[in-house]
C-alpha cells in the first residue's frame, strides 16, 4: 500500500498542454502530486524564466510545508521536482544549462530537480510518439488536450494504470524527450 500521507512529487509545467497531461496522470493514478504553472497554464513559463519562477520557493522547509512533503534533518524525503519545458524558445546554451541543472545550482531545491524536456515542443513529441495523429493548430490545443487527456474522477483501475503505462511506452520510442522518466516515476508511486 502506498503512503498517501506525503507528497512525493511536484511538477512545474511550461504551459496549459503540459499541465493537462500532468493532471491526467495525477487523476488517473490518484497521486498526491502538486502542479505549478503560471495562471493555471494560461501563461507559459519558458526555460529563460523558470529560475525566476522557482525563486518563490525560498527554503526547503517552506516548500515542504506548502506541498505536504516529508521534511527531516533539513531535507525533503523521497521527493522529486520535475520541471517540464519545451526547448524551442531558448538558446542552445540556455537549454543546456536547464538540462544539466546548472541554472539551478544556487537554489535550495537543486538536489530535487529533474529537468524534463520536449524538443522542440510537446506537440512534436506527441506526434512522433503517435499519440497525436496529426499536428494541431494552436487555436484548438485546449479542446484537443481536454479530450485526449481526460481527468479521472472515479476510482483507480487497472485500465487507468495500463493507459498511463502505454503512454510512457510510446514516449520511450522518441529521442526528443525524456518525459517518459516523469511518467515512470509516477507509475512507481502507485
């Protein structure tokens, strides 16, 4: 039986599409997971601004209290902070400093951060993974994501778990993302 007492994972989302996918995974696996974004995903967070975004989390203790994370000996226990970003809106140097975490070096959450990238952006990755059959236009993204990634308000079922596992397996076949690592971690929490 999994421990539902503490949050084991939080995610900072680039935008609405990423937020919807994370919400889909959270609801289908019934995870205690915190999701952060700008204006509920309506305004995107870029690689160039993500460091400013996490500056609101000034200490591990306040972050733990805010998210319900186990905190012992001045450390977060069994916790990962995933940051899901597109890479189409930054320079190669900025992308690399995100991926190798060097941009977060001075932040208290540094040891807990796991950068997740979609290159050049999420829609390209989903199309390559054959999750999205055709590329969609920006003006229908919201409608598409709400239909393709429904929120589960029911009970945890084997079908829900298998659906997320299939999603992960499709992502594993694409070399322009590491989002499967985030999904794998979520599956491990069930």
